[in-house]
C-alpha cells in the first residue's frame, strides 16, 4: 500500500534505487531446502532498506552452491484402454 503522503512515482524511485541498509547478516554453512532445490551459503547478506515496510532484496557476498535433484522417473507405466 502506498503511503498517503508518497506518490507512486516516488515509491518506484525508492525501489529502483535499491539502497542497502547498514545492517548485515552472516551466513556460515546455511542451507535452504525447498522441494528439489538445495542452496548453500557461506558469506554475508546485506539487505535492502525497507520500502513501504518491506525488504524486497539483498546482496550476498561470499560463496555458495545450488543443487537441483532430478525428477524421479517411473520404472513402469501402465495404461488402461
């Protein structure tokens, strides 16, 4: 929701500027798993300053990896005619 005193173009300008906040979060061997995807991070995340109370992005400096598991393939397929 756009604040009453802020025009949509001003909010867009703040989003486009992507200003980093002074805070940082250290990640040492942090693992995110979702469905078939696993991401590993070791480094520092620098979040964006909130716009309209929400942080929508971050910069990560460090090392990381991503692994995507294959979809399981059926060993046999049966159909009914």
